[in-house]
């Protein structure tokens, strides 16, 4: 199989989801896979598996708590 940039007969399409150049013969399959399984993070633009979007946000973008152990403090105060 020849590389897309070495064969001028292969047309290239840009994926509307990830903006990557994909051979036109594969764009429908690529787009369907992307739409079903992946999501572009609205904060950083990284491509993240849909099932890990919340985890990605929590680990990378969620505001840091001023009192990370506040639940422990409240439990101690209330007991």
C-alpha cells in the first residue's frame, strides 16, 4: 500500500472531527469511528476516548479545590 503523499492519484479529505487528513476512500469509516468512540476536549483540543472524557477533565482541567480534604474536616468536626 503506497503512502498517500507519494501517490498523486489518492485524494485526501479532512476529517470534520479531528481536522486530520485522511484518504478519501477511508473518510466515512474514520468519521464514523471518531464520532462513536472519540471526542475532542473542548478545553485543550486533545482527542480523548468518550468513556474517559470525565476522567480527563477531572485530571487536567477541573478547578483545584482550596480544601482538598474538606470532607474529612467536616466529618471530624461533626463527630
